[in-house]
C-alpha cells in the first residue's frame, strides 16, 4: 500500500480497539446460537458485564414468552421487557449481587423436563453472582475477594477459591435447574476459554476441589476469616465434577472469544497497510513482565525486521495480573502501558494501546491507555516520574496527567484485555 494511504498509528490504534469490541457484541454473536423453544416455559438467567446486553438480544430474537433474572455491573444495564435486570457491584460483591443470585436460584426451581433454562454468562459473573456457602457471610467473601485481587493470583486461581466459598458457582446452579434442559451461552473473558473458569462456571462441571482452593490460599499467603478457614478445612459439599450425572441436561456454547476479537483487529490492521502479528489470545503473567516481552519483540522488529518487518501491528489478548504494592489508582492495562513505555525508552516509531474490552480497567472509569515515542519526554516536561508511578501502581494517575487515558464507557461485552503495538515503517 502506498505510504500516503497508510493510516497513522494514532488513528489506527483506537480503530483496532473498536474492531475488537465490535466483534464481541451480543448482537453479532448470540442470535445464531440460540436453542429452539421448548414445549414448556423458558427461563433466562445470567450474570456478567455483558449479560444484560445478551438478555436484550435474546428478547429481540425469541418468539415466545420469557421469564427470569440477570445481574450485571452497575452502569451496564440494558432495559428488557420480560427479563428482570439487576445491577450489582464488581469486582467485590455486594448485597445487591447476593440478592440477585438468590433470585436466580429461585427462578430455576420447580422446573420440568419440558421447560428450558437459558443461562447467559460473561466476564464479571463471579463477583456479581454471590451466594455464600452455608456458614459464610457476604463480608467473609468480600474480604477474601479483595485479598485475592491484590495478590497477583490468576483468574483461574481466584475463581477456584470463589467456587469453594459459594452456593451457586462451580456447577451448583446447573444442579439446581435439573431436570430442565439447560443451555449456557458464554462470552469468554478468560485465557483458554475454559467454561469452568468463565464466571466461575455456575452451570458446568468443576475440575477443581477444596484442596486446590487451600493450596492457592497458601501460595499467596491470604489471611482468612475464621469461618472461611474452617469451611475450606472441612471440605464438605464438593462441587460437581466432570461426568456427574446431575449435569447430563446441561449444554454449553461459547459465542464470543478473545481470539475472534484479535482476528477482527487483524483485518483492520491489514486494511490500513500494516502486517498483523497475533502473539496470542491467552497471555498471562505480571502486567509489567508481559510489557517487557512486547517491548523486546518491538525492538527486534525495529532492528532486524523479525519476526515480521515494519510496518506491522503486534496484537495480543489474555489477562495479566498486578501484585499491588503501591497505593495508586489503575488497572492491569494502564500498568502494562506504563511498563511498556519505560521498557521502550522512546523507541522511534512504536505506539501502543492497552485496554480492557469491557471498557473498565480494574475499578476505574477508563478502558486503558495509549503510549507513543514521546510519552516519557512529555511526562518529564510535566514533572511526572514514570518509574515512581509504576512503583506506586498508579498508571491511571500517570496517563491522566498526559491526557492519554482511553475512555470508552461500558462496552457491554467482555473478552478480556486487548493490546496492540504498532511498529511504523522507517521515516
């Protein structure tokens, strides 16, 4: 493509993010996956940041009557005519989430084999769907959840613990819905797209056990409330495992994945005159360590044209972690972007965006942030010490000071983190 027609990196990066988000919208992915109507009732349940949008699409494409309840994060509701939408807190559960989860459990009771349950789950469902196991309180779950989120544990590890402190996660909801056929439709936000991890798998078998949860607690030295420690130690009422006949009525379909969004962004990159290189849809690890790897690849491309020559775009997804040691504001995507800027040290021709596809990076109002070759220079001019901000886990404060936060608002979907690094051609 002639140079005059190639989009600038500053224009391209937001378009790549928009393409990734658009590819995971419920309207795009859900209608073709809907099951046929049953002889009896259709009950809709769900949880997650995309669940209300999924419920609205289901209503729009369903011919018969519907009942049910879906819980989503505050600010992510979409009005529905037949399905009740409840908003609750994320990532730390609150009383509204517990209320909604109990409503959902009630909604699937007393059904028959002629009825149908459609479950709509997406990222965020674990925190939103909160019914403490017998003997535990919401405060117990809140305390453990907060500690895990700061520990650097992976989402698979966090959800393994959550499932063993819950009365609804880890397949327990599917058991409650029997004998009605159950069709679960998932938008994946987890590395590997494992249905047992997405929203802590309320309707699928759970391969983890109480011993796994105890090992994770020990690994990250999580201080537990006495009731939680006793519950894990006693290990009663284990979650249903693969092959459990109580789940024979349950069908699971993944309707949107991080890979699909990366591929959509790759099409946009190619059309804009850049060679796309997808590094992976399930990259994990500390955000700052993943940033070092991306910086190393970008440097190799600038110096040697390997593994692809510039102009090109590195695309990656997955869920990084942040072990919180500072007191600043910011999620894993701003942490990644700040660490990447420091690692690149103003490398010419390299630009990047890192955003959460749900539009919320951690608990802040931004989706993520963008960097360019002048990021560190502009920061120094404004008295912003990048290394200090990174040490304080304050990516939000750093990029806010540069006006480089990406503010999208809730996107009503969630296929995890999206990262794009543009390596421009030689000037």
